[in-house]
């Protein structure tokens, strides 16, 4: 027997933010759960950081 597909919402993909380049390497960043993460070097900045 196969189970019915889940009615849960699919997870939202992280979206790149063109506004702020990475503070370390200048690479593209994306925002996820109040964190800004660099695609290139992996640097993470929290939204509460200045």
C-alpha cells in the first residue's frame, strides 16, 4: 500500500540577496532564518549584528 502524499507545505528555498555582498570576500549572499550566509566562503552574519 502506498501512503497518500503529505499535505505539508514545501520548504522555501533560500533566496539570494543582491543588496549586501559578503563582508569577507565580496561574494553573493543569501538570507536564511535571520542569518546572512555567503555562497562563496561560507561566512555567516546574524541579523542582530550591526
